[in-house]
């Protein structure tokens, strides 16, 4: 069990190991400390036909760059905040709605 956040260098090493793994052997491992966007990009490579895998590598690098610079986390946070706001608006809309025939 790790007791600290991985360094960028450790993440790079993990990413390259996982990229090699999906290009050659199959699916990425779990618990790599890579984010969901990067893992999804690696799974896309693993799921592709062997002849098509290399074409998906640039997308994996872009996803991993978002892990390193924090843009993936920021986008996910914004999506989550938007979801909560929309949920609250729906809840408030139901509370202010006229009673239905079964009320």
C-alpha cells in the first residue's frame, strides 16, 4: 500500500508500462493510479484489433497529459458540479409543481 501520491515520473513509468502491456498483451492492470480518462484510453487500445491499436496511441498520450496537468480532474469536477446543479433544479421543480391527480 502506498502512503503518498505518486510522482509525475512514477506516473510516466506506469503509463509507459501499461501502454506497452495493452499494445502487446491485453488489458491494463487495475490500481495503477492512472485516472479514468487514461484508463479508458488504454482499454480502447486493448479492445481494438491488433492492427488498429497503434492508431489509438496518440489519444492515450493526450489522456495521460490531462492526468499530469490536472485538466482531466478539473473537467470531471465541473461535470460533477453541473450534475448536482441540474439535480437540485429538478428537485426544486418537483417541489414547486402543482399537485397531480394522485396527490
